[in-house]
């Protein structure tokens, strides 16, 4: 995992070797912080914990942007920490099985002897404390919670106006195509609706997987993919992404 980098005022991002998964720490002036999607391996969780402790920050909660295994990981200083989200049931056994059979995680662990998967949190996330209009009730900078069902039911993205940053979860990636929830009655329409909610909310986006960058080009790239303009999408670079694209082609315009 790369060390925490401050990408905007009070917003720090570390990036995992697994799927370029991002862990985001939003820090208040007094050092209280919110940790979004900590992960992915046990060693990375320990490194993130050490980095937070070394800076004297005090996590008030961990945030899970959605209910997939790589966004519900635990360990280190996050054990026992409140876990906030839009709320959904958690089947730890199923999620742990998905983690244990994930080929990208297996490849990363094979290249890092002595490392191991971080545990899936045993306690299900709880609905976040909020005030008016989805604003998070916490002692840090204003955070507006955008709830949507793109990628997975019960997903959330976080807008931090003071930093002009959107922490998107698994949307708006520069390295992954939109990964649709194929169980939705309208996977493409649901995804487009989420992009409409998020467009223009900030200048920078922190995707759940990939690199921090300007939001507007990411929205345009995702909309182009959803329109069926995907044959030359540069994000179709890995075998697993090509397979994911093939599995959801039936939902895309011809």
C-alpha cells in the first residue's frame, strides 16, 4: 500500500496493491477523522492504522460505501470501531468466501509472503448519523451523503465541499469500466441516475479503485460506456474487466 497522500485539504488517500483500492481518511482540524473503505490486506490495514496513529488522528468511525467484501474489511485500529453506511444486511460467511476466492487478491498475496487477507467485519454497518438533507452528523468538515443504487444496492458517495472532493465508492474510476448491478430491473438507468446525482458535486473524485482526478472527465467516460461506446474504452485492459464487460453487454445499448 502506498502511504497516505493529502489530495485536498483534509482528505488523505492510500492505495492498495489489490485492484488499486483506495482508503480515504477525512480529517477535521482537531484530528478527529473518518476512514472510508479501509483495506485490503492485513498488512495494509496495519500500515493504515500505523499512519493514522502516527499522525495523532482519532478515527470516530469507518465508512463502507457499499456491501462488497473489499469495502467491509476490518482489523488493526478499526476493530470495534463503529461502521457507518446506508445500512444493509451482511452475510459474513458469504463475503469471506468471495474474498477467499478472489483471484486478484490471491495474486497480490502470492507476491507478498507473510501477508494475509484482512478480515471481513463481523458487525454489520449501521445507518450513519445524519442531520438535514443527508449531511453527516460528525465533528469534522461538512460531508454530504449521496445515496444511490449504482454498482450495488445501498451504495453511498461522500461529497466534502470544503475540499471540493467527491469520495465516490465504486464509480467514476479511471481503471475500471462501470460495473453494473445486473440484479437491478434497469442496470444502465440506475447507473445513469447515480451519475446525474454526482455530476458537478466537486472538482476532484476519489474512486474506490484507481487514481484521484478531475470529476467531469470521469462522468463523461462512464456515460460513454453506458451508451455502448465501449469497444475502445481504455479501461478494458485486464482479463477480468473484459469478462465483466461481456457479462453485462446484454444490458448496454447495441
